[in-house]
């Protein structure tokens, strides 16, 4: 016999074994509505969720009573209701790239097998906010709080590729004036534009010793719910021992974790294209 706990949930459910199927069915309908560009008919929702129209109608009626869906006047089609909007906004309010990235960074370091760090755009440029080392730390003169250059660092290249030029142009002009891009063959703004376009196309910044001699680095972007750059994840290691091939461990793991964090932040399927 299925005994219940004090809150009325069966033992298997309280241990996370069975779950509540009716909740999962209702969430399937909400997820389908969330992914639709236009209000949906009851029949269309039923087909999309592989259930009968009668069953879909029962669930939609309950969701409507709770405010999670509403019917479009005239057509009777369903769309997300005010309660769904409030729930989504509350979820977004709890999301923060630095917090989520910091929680994940030890796993990123483990999976990539290299020292990794998180960065965000700060007052003076791309700024390191969290650092995670492997069991064999590398000797470099950058740490949390360091500002990375746009041209000479893989991290900076990601910001140059995905932030508006109105944001990055002051720093870019300063670096070009100091000749910081010459080691990469960048002499002018047009050269920088071409570099950033390549980085945007690959969704990957890559530098071999230009900023830190003997150190290679790779950086990938993380996007927010608006498809805008939230920050970057960067891995760095010693030249000759750094697995930097596009299909290698470091790139594969960085891209995997960047996608996971972007998903957590609510990024669209193709962020950064706008």
C-alpha cells in the first residue's frame, strides 16, 4: 500500500521517484505555448502534446483558472496568461551570470582540464570576476579584477565581437593608438572589424602568446535572455600542452558550458545574431 507522508505526498513521490504526472502534462502545454509565436488553438495544442482534445481542454481550463493561460478574445485561441508572465519575470530576476557562472566554474575547470575564468564588461573593459585553477596552476600576472585587452586577449576579442561598437570603440581606439594590435597584424579600425567578425562567426576568441608570453587562451561568449552578451568563459594553458583544436577537449567543453549557462539565462536558440 502506498503510505503518504504528512504533507499528503506518497513515499515514492517524496523521494523524487515517480513525480506528479498531471503537473508534467500541464507543463508540456505551457512549454508548447511558450515556444509558439502566436496564440494556439486547443486542437493544435493537443496535437503538439500528443494528447486528445478532451484531455487538453481539461488541463487548459485549470491553467486558465489559475491565470497561467488566457483565451484570445474572438478567436478563442490560447496564449500565456499574466501568471506565466509574472513567473517568468521572477525567474529572470533570480538569474545572474556572475552567480551562475561562479557556481559552475569548478565543473568547467574539471571538464576542460585547464585553468578557467569568468569575465564581464566593467568600467574599464573586460574584467575577470572569478578564477579557477587546476591542480597545476600556471604562473601569470592576471587574476580576479584584471582588465583584459580587446585585441591581444581571447577574452577581449569576444567582447569586441559581440558588444556594440559604441561600447568598445573608446577602448579600441586607445589600444590602436598604443599599437597593441600590431603583433596580430591589426593596424587600424578596419583590421579590428575583420578580426571581430571572424570571432563572431566562430563564436570563439583565440590568442597564442600575444598578451601573456608562452600562454595560449580560448574564450567563448555566454548570452542572456535578450540574446545579448552576458559575459565570457576563458581557458588558458601553457603553449605546447594546451589542447586548442576546434574539436579538442578545451573548445568542446567551453562551448558546452557556455551553451548551458546561456540556456540557464534564458538565451534564445541563436543568440548574438541581432
